[in-house]
C-alpha cells in the first residue's frame, strides 16, 4: 500500500464504441490514491521540447492501470500513462508492493 498519497486519480481507458472501428476514452468510475511527483532530471529528457512534462506516479499493486490509459487527478491535471512497472516482494514485505507509472502531462 502506498503510504503517502498526494492525489486521487480516475483512470480513463480507450474503449471500442459498439461494432464500429471507433474508440472513445471512458472512465473506470473508481477513484484511486496515488503519489505523483516530477521525474528526475535525467528522465525529463524522455519527451523532447517539453521539459517538466514527465512525472513518476506510484499506486497500489491492485490498481488496474495499463499503458495507453489516461489519468485525471483531483486538481484537474491530465496525464498519459507511458509506462507501467509492477514492484512486488520487496524484501518479503507485502506492504511494499506497488506499481510505478511513468506519466506525461497532456496539458503542460
């Protein structure tokens, strides 16, 4: 479980509309706790010409998040999920299990 949560987030996922080849982002309608912070200076270079747009997020291990999802936080900021990495079994402590997500701000 993430001990420090500075935001609540809603996950939006790209879903197919009916039987057509059209897609639309729709909310999962569940709010999750998250710790979102600016990425390190080295990782900021992942998105050229947009310094300050890359963030690291940490959510509980049971959060259903995938690459390609969009995140809306409680302040109205919108992020695109660019990477998902699951961390488990941290030295035998199950309470250290978490998911680290790489986020790129869409409104920066």
